[in-house]
């Protein structure tokens, strides 16, 4: 997403591009016609409706696993997993009260706070930002400073891929004007293979895999956070402040159960793909299963920090991101980063 955005659905849809999109595009019609996900927990207490954005995909496996393995039910929670409609605003259902929890980027939540939607990230899943610059293996683009004067493709001036590009350029002391940024929609593979651009911004855990599966040798240039951590925060669990005030204990149980699902996905990826078939239309196909497994195996290492912890919010990363996004004009007003996240809802070790 961006400050002045053309469409929220465009920004969020990018999360299922590349290999992930290839694995579900044939099932898109099925997804739109699929039955509404059933409640995934016990019958006690008020329902917790979780917004999982758009097309059902293996990226949401921790939630699928927590439902199928009964982790939500064991915690006494009544959880509904809800995928958004194609034209739905990312935070629309949360604002209206139709959802209690949203699975969104920390950067997107920070933007929401700057627009007076008091969201708090209570568990960050992506401990490593999943976006990078994908270039041909033999490209002479080796480091961020090499981006000067180069034609770089990105879906558009919004969302995590665009944020990642801005961060790479800043790392090199460059601005978007120093490179030739081309908006290519969600056509990274065609644009790079057809030499319309010299590199494309994409997701390391699905777009890069799509190139590999197509037989295109590529490598990725990623953010170098150094000792201070990444300048951007990836996807996590967002909840409104008033919901935390009223249902804080339930949210602790929800986070614990979902992180159990994440740990299971890390430990047993093959079983996780099988469990996810109920939720992802077309995943019974052998080719799609193979792709989903590759995406899952590439994703799960990004979800643990250097200490092997899950869900942790890093103070330095949030502080760096708040400064970076404000300096880049991505926030309508300055946001106090400490207000935008909390580790109080994580399981106690």
C-alpha cells in the first residue's frame, strides 16, 4: 500500500504473485465460489474473525494448521478465518467491526496508524523482510549502488515491493529518480525474461521460486539491515487498541495457538501442505502441492529471528521503519513506533 494508492487490493494481491500466484490462478474461480470458511474453534466466547486478505494460499498455513489441529479449539476460542473479497479494502472490515484481527504488514499497520486507525502488531511473523531485487544470475547488478541508472520493475508505487525498493535505494544513497523505475503490474517474470527491465522487485519466497521453476537462473539482492535490523517490518497480527483492551486474554490465547500452527508448519511442511488442502482450492493437484511445498520451505526460515524465536517485535526495526517511512513521505503524520507494536501478547517462555 502507499500513501496515495490506486487500490488496496493491488497492493495486497502482490503477496500471492510469482510461484504462489501460479499455483492458484487456475483455482481463482473456485476460490471465489468456495464455501465460507467454517468456524475453526470451540463454541464458547465471542467469535474471533481473522482477516487473511485475498486468495487462499499456503502463506496462510499457520492459521490453517491451528484450525485443523484443534489449537484454537483447545484454547477455548471460536475462530473464523475470513479471506477478503477482491475489491475489499485491507482494513475496511476491521474498521467496521466485521473482523477482530488482520494479517498485514507492519509497514501497512504503521500507515494505518498515521491515518488514525490505532492498530497494534502483537506478533510479527516475518522476522526477515521477504522482498528483494531479482536479477538474472549473470547480471552486473551486485549491490544497491549498482541501481543507479538501471531500469527496475515493480508492480506499482505501493506495497511491500515498492517499500523494499525505496529501502534498497536509500541504502545506496540513491533516490527513485536515480533509477528508472517502471511500473509493470504483476508481470515480473515476463518483464525480466523479455528484457524489458534489468531487475524486478519481488518476494523471495514465491517470485524467486517462480523463476526457478521456469528454468530462469536468477539471484536476489536483499536489504542489509546490519546490526540495527531491517528498516522494514513484515507481516504480522494486527489488532485495534480497543479490542486489546476488551479481549486481551483471548488475543494472548489466539497468538499462542497461531504460533503453534507456525511451529508445526516449520517442523512438518509436507503435512502442512496436506492440511491446507481444505482451505486452498486446487491444492490437491500434485504440481501445485510441489509448488506450495517449495514456497513454504522458503518462507518458514524468514519467520524465525536469529535466536529462533517466533512472533517477536524488534524495537530497533520498528524505530528505523517509522523514521524511514516518514522521511519517504509514506506516512500522513509521524507515528510513535512504540505505540504500534507489543510483545505482551506473546507466549511466555
